């Protein structure tokens, strides 16, 4: 094989690899399945969180936040926010743009998507920075004697 033929074939192979990689990257930004994954009809699942024990002691005060990893209610995990003395906001950690996990709330009170796309959500689960266009899913909860009960 001469030099010209080698360079031509090598360049073609490199372009093909870049093209396939770019196609995969573009498909990963698709949000057609972002909300369907939390919509099964099993409403009998409950989780209990004792807010007086670590790592959830931040929830002892109004405005405190905590996070749960993957569980039977949500496979990406849950963000927990104490909104008043008796009320909590329980949000999915599934980004509505890319289905990546959403990180715990930062010092500015934002939960950022781990994808690096810049998606961010406030303590109510509303989008504060794109590309997501939908709020995080939320779950019902009740609270009594330092025990937060989360239901699906």
C-alpha cells in the first residue's frame, strides 16, 4: 500500500468513527423517555426516612435538604426538601432532559443534572437552567414523630 492510499483509507476510517460517536451523543440528549420511567401503576410502595438520624439530619430544620440513592420508588433516587414545619417536597433525581441523575442541592439551592448539559432545578423541582423544559416528578409524603413517609 502506498502512502497516498494509506492516508485516504485512514482518514475515511477516522471520519466514520467520529460520525458514529456524534450520532450516539445526539441520541443521548433525546428526552422522549425521561418521564415514562416513573409512571408504573404500583401505588403501594412506601419508604420511611428518620430525619433525626444521619445522613438526613439537615431535614430537622425548615429549608434543609437531603438525598436518597436509587430505591423502589425511583430508580434514580430522591431529593428531599423540608418546606415548612410539617411539609416536605419529595422530588425525583431523574433529569427531565436526559434521564441522568440530578445531584443534591448545592450551596445556591440548585440541584444540577450530572450530565454536564447545565440543567438545573430549584427546591420546588422547577427548571431554572436549560436544556430541561419540564419540572422534576414529585411524590407524596407525610410526616409524624420525625419519620417522613414517602409514597408512590
